[in-house]
C-alpha cells in the first residue's frame, strides 16, 4: 500500500517480482477545465479499446452522460461503471463489488489508482481479466 510523502505525493513500494525500488507518484491537483480535458481524452481512448474487446469477449460498451458502462452477457447481468468525478478530479470505477478511484499522475501522464499505482488501463485489464477468466489487455 502506498504511503503518503508530502502533499500529493505517494511512495509505492517495489515488488519482489520486479525487484524495483518503488516509485514516487504525484497526484496532481488541476482545475476543472484541465480535468475535463484529460478525463475526456482518457474516456475516448478507453471507449475505443473496450469496443474492440467487447466484440471479442461478449460484452457491450455503452456511453452517455459522461460515463461508460460495460454490460456482460451473463445471468447476473453484471455491469461495470466508469465515471468522472469532477469535484475531486478523479475517475471512479464501480466493478466487482469494489470502487476504484484514480487521480491524475503527472509522472505517469495517466489516471492512476493511488492504492496500487496502476493506470486506468491496467486497472481495467485486471478487473476484466478477473471477470472473464482470461487475460485481457486494455
């Protein structure tokens, strides 16, 4: 779990597997206009990739009202919801009975989950792989 190291900075410990020493991830505070621009770009890139993956993996991608929804063709009618939360400048993902909150990282030039250091695409890859039972790369 990352540890807070000053305003907006988190230290993410390395893993034995990678042998890395860890990284500092800076969660940038930005104004609403900049957040809107970056989140819209991230959503459009994610939407395009999810549409490709949906065709191959039997799920539907819907967009509207500034959010994306992934609907699975299973008996539970499982749904993942990805939405911007402008007041806190985060992208929130509701999936697998969990809420994932990602803030902008200047270092990664991407939205990053503070707890794990994963980018938006990495979080989506992990949760889609877990749901579908096969490796998915977003």
